[in-house]
C-alpha cells in the first residue's frame, strides 16, 4: 500500500485534513470543511450530495479522471438524484460505480468523508464562498512551501550527482582510457559507462529514453525525481570504486542494479512530505 502523506490546511480557525499518496492527487476532508457551518458534518455533506447538479458534477469529474468509472451504472444512479427519496451512497459510488473522487476513511483521528481537491473546493463553495477563499489561500501556501522545498532538494541532489559524476569520470580516465584511443573512442567509453548507470537505475539507455521522449530537451536525469537522483549519486561513487577494483562491466551492471533497487526501496519508504524535508538552512537553524 502506498504511504499516506498527511498535512493540514488552516482556514478561519478551522483545521482541515489533507492527504495524498502520490503528491499529485490530494484529498481534503469534507467533514472538516462542514464543521465551519454545522455541528453534524455528515448531514450537511449528504444534503449537498443529494442535489442533481452535484451528482452530475461528480459524474463528469469521474469521467474525466477515472477510466474505471461505470458510466452505464451512473446513468441509472443519476436518474434518481434530486428526488425526495434519493440518498447518495458513498459505498455504492465506490463499490458499484467504481468512483474514486469521494471516499470515507475510518479512524478515530483523521477519519471522515474526504474528496479530491477539485470536489472539496466545490463543496466549500456551496457551503460558503467566503470560507472557500480562505481554504484556497492556505492551500496555495501549502503547495508553495512544498514546491519550494522539493525544488531546493531536487537541485541539491542534482548538484551532488554532478560532483559524483567528476569522481566517476576520473576513475574511467585512470582505469579504462588508454592513450592509443582516438578522441571519438574515448567519448564512447565515457558514454558507455554513463549508460551503464542509466540501465542499472532507469532500465534504459540515454538513446532509448530520447527515442521514447522526442519532444523533451535534456536527458533522462533532468526529468527524474529526488529518489532516483540520490541513488544515481551513490551509484556513480560505487561504480568508480568497482572500476578501481578492475571488475568487468557485466558484473558491475549486476552489482549496480542490485544496489539501485535496494536503495530505492529504502528511500521510497521514507516520508518526503514538505513538512518532513529539511533544507540546509533549516538544519542550521535547528542546530543553534
């Protein structure tokens, strides 16, 4: 199961829970939003969900974002929306229609009804346009903090990779480059060792990546994430050591691949949410 990253939005004194498993799709607590107006959030939420226009909105959102959504079953579900007898069932939405935009989470702390941020903001607008603006303001602050921290750490690891690249190329120069090689042949040796790391970490060569991404500039390393950049830096140092030990390339590839997979599993198990990532300046402040 993917690791759940939690955070909190603060709007007019109300704490609103938010979580994600992939840093792309964030779910906001409708239960917390409803507390702005109601002592019984569940009733408020289900009153909102009974409206035909809301059901149509949810159906459109699922159609745009969820390829597993059962459109034919939704048409039957929608036909009853807005009537006095209609009750929106989140369980039916999830189990029968395969909807994923609105869910119920259990738990004494952090439980309740959650919805994708697109849907949660629609609910906030229905509840109170003013309150929605306060939510958006702090949500933007949260995303700005997260992006700045992630960007700084991405660049830090990119620079670390460049430093280890020099260590890597020096080892190649000393052990694999012989004076008799032409400049073109020397370039081939460097590129071949770089691709060794690409295959060990990404499972493809630079040429294979460019072929699959014709519209992108740069190389595969410019488009990777923090996890892979950190492992790449480690692999460059490790491969330099293996070259110094005169280990042949096929064996080095196996050793590098095994190391890459092990380190990725370890790093991806860590919490890299914005509230946990510390920049160099953060650490300096903590040490005072």
